């Protein structure tokens, strides 16, 4: 069993990281989506809709990591920049402190990560509202997320595979890998992961889905000390079976290549369609890979937003078929920057009672992306930090 001192150290570490939400935030380009349903997970919905959005445009759902905000993650990743260039809408579900003191999506809470319940249903309701409000293409809905957002992406893809054409998991974890806080920490460290067969069963049991499954893009840094890179292997193993890729037999449909100086592995079906891709970024710590230089630059570097010479945002959109092919870099690839290792899952304070089903929503008119004012939060003394973290975990009153 883990020592209490180890747990306290980890709690204090990710609690101290909450300053990211204002550090490097940049301009908020997002607006609010209100009245999207019963919202059993009590999440906030932020959106970005480019001017002159084409009819039947794609929708990309983006889930931030712990301690981050939707606007901060958009600023760092450059998703709204790419949406302007390529013509698609964006939905940014945002966690609230009343649900999780560290703004983590509660990916390890079973009641919040099941079909038609909790945070998963809230996000599903947001998607339905966006599709109806803006006439989006229901066959081109995609989802991506970082860390806890990546793990929640796994949950959404498992619970609602019929909704998504594709997903991208960045420094995340497989669906059903943890059901408690201690298990969450262990899985992040690469300990005690369920077997590949158990993970595959969890994926199949999450929904009654019988049709085609979403394509999957997996990104992970080889030097990630927050979420062990073995989690990327577990995600791929979980999804391989539903795509009919059998270990040993799927080698003939697998190829490896270098893209922008980084390793990419891809699994294809018999027709050559790319079903799963994996980018393993050598030397990169915990965060979203960026390329902020040159004509194809997107986003801005910062904590957990790592400029390593490759834009995961642009390459993920290309993999989904909603962006033009990426331009290869001719210059020397920049080395991976800081290992930002404070991001970790938080603890659920409250979860509202889930209500089954997706309600009808009225048609929303397109609205301007007006930025709200934001105020930075101050950090307390280390004693208060630890005590607050222990209280939020239910270990202290």
C-alpha cells in the first residue's frame, strides 16, 4: 500500500499547479453555450464558431487537462486558429471547481463515465445542442483531450462510439482502467493496469454499439513522468480488437514512419484505411505537442503545452480528414522542452444525480465569441494546500 506521505506529496504537487489556468492564458476566444440540457455533470460549455462557417461543417470536442481552463487550452493548442483556417466548429466542455477542486474531468468515477450519466451525458448533451444550433454534420464529430481530458476522451469514445467519427488521446489513459482515486494514481504510474482482454471487454460493455468504430489517434511523450507512456500501449490494445486488428496477424497492416522528426506508427484495415495511429514523442514530458514556428505554426508554448516541433492539433485534424495535409519541416527539429510533471487527476467533491436520455433542445442562433473577464486565483501556503487537497479527497474534515 502507498505511504500517506507519498499521497500527500502528490496531492500537493498537482494542487500547486492550479496557477496554470491564468498563466499564459492569452485572449479568450470562446463564448458560452447555455441551456443545452439537464447537465447532470454540472459542466460549463464553451464554444467557438468561425465566421462564415460552411453548412454541415465538422465539430471537434476538446477536453482540457487538470488545472487548465477551456480558453487556456485553446490558446495553447491553437484549435480555434485551425478552425478559422479549415472551417469547423469547436466545443470545449469545461470542468467546475464544485465538481473537482483541480478542474480535472472525473475520468475515474464510474457514475460520471457511463452512458447516459454524469459528466459523459453532459458532454453528449452539449454535442447535440451544437449540432442542432449550427447545422453541423452529425457524421463528422470528433473528440480529443489531454491527460485527464484524454482519459475522459477515452470514456466518451467508449460510451458513445456511434457519435464520433474519430478521437485523439494525448497523454491519457484507457477507458475503465481505474474506478477509485488510488487506482487512478497507480494507473498513471503504469502499475496494476487491467489486462488487454479486460480493457477490451470494458470498451465493448460500455455501449450497445454494433456499427463502425471511431478511428483513434494516440500521442504520448516518452519522458512523461505524470502519466506513464505504457498507458499509450494500453489504449491501443483496448481499441485493436474492435477494429479487427489481431496481435501477430495485424503486423502486415502496420507501418512505421517518421513525421516531422518524430515516430509515427499506423494500423490499417484490408482496404488501407488508417484506423489507429500512434505518435511517441522522444524526450517529451507531460503535455500537448506543439509546433509554434513557421508558416504552419499553431498555438503557444507554456506549462503542459510543449513546443517540440510537431503540431498534434494539425496532425490530428489531418488524420480525421478535416484539415489539409501537414507541411513537412525542413529545418532541424527543436528538442523537447520542459518536463512539466504536475498534472494529475483531482478528486470529485460532488456528482449530481444522472438523468437518462438526451433531451430535446431548441435551435440556438449563432452568437459572437465574446470573451468574458477572468481573474487569477491566488495560491495559499503549502500547509493550506495539503489540507485542502486532503479535504477534497475525503481524508480530512
